[in-house]
C-alpha cells in the first residue's frame, strides 16, 4: 500500500534562483516517507530516520507547481524499514525527485528494537517493482556494511627459531 498526497509549491519554498529549495524538498521527503512507513505500523511504534539513499534531483520546480508525493514501503529488516518516495509534477507528469529512506524502530530507552511486533501485517514484496527495490535496499545495506568494516590485513606467519649454542 502506497501513501499519496499533494503539495503546492509556494514562494517561501523557493531559493534565490526562483526554484524549489533542495532543503525544503528533503524536509518533505523525510515527513512523507515517515507517514508512508507509519501507515504500516501500529500507533505505538517509534521510528527515527537512519539514512537516505539514492537521492536524485531530476528537474527544477517553480512557484505554483503541484507535486504528487508517493511513499511506498519496499523493505523490512530486523529493526528497520525502508520506503521508496517519489515526487512528480502533476501538470506535466514527470518525476522530479526520488529516494530510498530508511527508518529504525526504537524502544522507550532509544535503543533499536525489532520492528516485527509493530507491523500491522507481515511485509513481503509482491510486485516486480517491490522486488526490485527490495534487492536495491539489500545491495545498499551490503555496501554500507562492507564500507564500515576495517580492512583486515593478514599477517605473515612467522616461526621463532630456537637459539642454538
């Protein structure tokens, strides 16, 4: 189930060039991705944003544009879940922005906690699109995991020679 909403771009959302400010778009991304994630969880779930992958600003947006925002759950891990969130202009349907946003479930002490008890129903990717995003999230997780591990250099095995008199 995807969550969709609309945003009207107003003058206060524009940068000094007259285009939508990227920071405002990232704020909307975080907010709408959170709503998309929480739509699949019980109200007592507590999520925080862990990361944003694959941020792509594709087209400029001007004052008065109507944007359709779509946030879709695409991955559920042990303590985290990820949404694919896209922004599209409505007058000339073109995707202007998209990103994968990962959230972590926290307990009352602020520690990561399993997310499964908070799911309204188990999540399994059904469509080809969901399976593609699932694989993309898994690949990104593997890259982050590999990047975070220090390189282990193997030491040469040495043997001590006994002193002979």
